[in-house]
C-alpha cells in the first residue's frame, strides 16, 4: 500500500510509475505464492479462502486502476473538440455581426461555456492532476490503520 501511496501523492515520472507497478506486482506475486502454500497445507480453512478472494480482488482492482489511467482521451479527440469549438464560436461571432444591434455578450458567453466544457473534459480525463482530483484519503486511512496495527 505504501508503494501505491508514494506514487499517488504526486505526479510520478513514467519510470517511477513503471518501477512502482513492478514493485507492486512483486509484492502481489509473493502474497500469492504464500497463499497457495497455505491453501495447499490447509485446504478446508475458511479464512484462507476469504484471503484468496480478497487477494484476487486487490489484483483486479490494480488492473482496473491502471487500465483507467492508461486509457485517456486521445489527443486527436481533444484537438477536434478545440477545432469544432473555434469554428462554432467564429460562426456565432459572424452571425452576431450580421445583426443591426451589436451585442457581443452572447459571443463571449458562448466562448466561455465551450472553453469551460472542454477544460472540464480534460480535467476529468486526468484524475491525478488538475482541479478535480480523486481523493486518496481512504487508502491513506487504511495504510495508517495497518501501520497502527503493526506497531502493537
């Protein structure tokens, strides 16, 4: 857990992230080997079965997290959003200029709304950076709890 927390509390380089994932995989593999040995020795033990199920869930959760982190909106899609927004705002400005009454406020409001929406999409696409961040407090609390338990 400390391996994951150390990476999640800042924006790591690609190498640091790869190293942390490798270390996490090593720990999971060691846990799996120990679990298999205990399960072979005590096949009917209920806590062993529960631990195996929990370990599988932990491994699956890591894979889901890594998949979500790696599957971001492609840059070409963001470029397309900016191009379409620019064209839409240009047409709005052109149409506004054709009117006899010249109020630029709708053009400015449209530009702000479209820009804000695109920036929101970009921010949501990168959960560890930006204004909207996924809280890691539950993992921090769990690590603290485990650390307190180990200390006794």
